[in-house]
C-alpha cells in the first residue's frame, strides 16, 4: 500500500511518499502460515465471508417456523429473490435443482464485494483476479457437465456449436464462432467483468481518499480536498450499487448458461 506521511500535504511542497495507488495496492504480505499455506488478507476475508453467509442461513433455517420470525423472514426474502427473481425468471421450473448453486454464487460474490465498504477490511476480494477466475471455472464446469449430461456427447456438441433454425451455409462461419464463444469467451468474460468492475472501483476510492488528505493545508487546498471528499462519498455510494449489480449479473449469466445447457439440441 502507500507509505503516507501524516504531516505532508501537496500544497506544502510534498508529493506522495512512495507512489500513487496502482496494482501494488492489491498485493498483500502473508499474515500467517498454516500447514505451509501463506494466508493473506483477501484469503482470510474470503473464509470469513463464507462463514458469515453459511452462519446466517444456518441460523435462519435451522429450526424453521410456519410463522417466521424476523430473522427467518429476512433470509426467506433473500432466498426467494434468487429463486424467483433469477432461477424461475431465467430457467423456469427446470431451474429448481440449481437454486442452491445460484443462491450460493449470488451471496458469495456480493459478500466478497461488500468487504470494500466494511471498516478494517476495506478491500473487495473479487478485485483479486484469482477469485473471479475460480468462480467462473465452477460455473463453466457445471455448464459443460449439464450440457453433455442432458444431451449426450453429440447432442452436447450440437447444443454448444450448432444453433438450430438457420440456413446451412451460415453454419460454416457460425459454428467456429459459437464454439469459441461458448467454450472460451463465456468463462473469460464472466471472470473479467466481475474483476474489472471491483478493481476499478477500489482504485477510484483509493485515489480520491488519498487526494483528500494530500490537498489539505491551505485554503485553496482545502477547497480541492472538500471536492475530493465529496467525490469519495459519491463513488462509495455508487460502488454499493455496483457491488450488488455485479453479483446479480454474475448469477443471471450463470442461470442463462445453464438454461441453454438444458435445451435439447435439434
């Protein structure tokens, strides 16, 4: 991260003590080593986030009641948002077996994004490319498995590469495009979309937060610092929307891919 001097301000002749926010802001030194594995801040946040999600739903549904209490009611609303608003809307009744996967993906991605706004944590785990890649691989493996399990090998290949109802000459061009799109482009864009949004948002918040401090010291500097602080608040509020949106988009796209996998090839 940055090495900041608490008595150093831009309009008093000081610049950044080391460097501006950049890629280095996303690398962390190991906090501890467990069984030969070096644990970093993002890893601990991912584990803690998973524990919080599991603990929340476990506590809410461990002893479900016909007339739910407030805690169970909140959990049911959140669960139904994914079940009815994503699985049913995108996949219909065929999406019911995949609701646990979609619920897990939505709340895990959202929680990993939310760490950016939680004091002491203040870092979106999904801004580290490895986490979106791992999630995209889970989706891709599930997508491929469902495709070939539903349609068989030949039918699965047709499902992935040969859209139905088009003039035959078009398939010469379209089949290779569909193959590359479904096999390679989909998991790549699924991971990069989530990563890039969280990476960019965190960089922006870092820039304006640090700029607020460095511009203090003079009357003119305080004016600039106030504007920078206002932008920090605006970006933070906007980032809250983006965090939820990215979790929603990731889950909707997963449901869309699985819906296609369940379609019979013609």
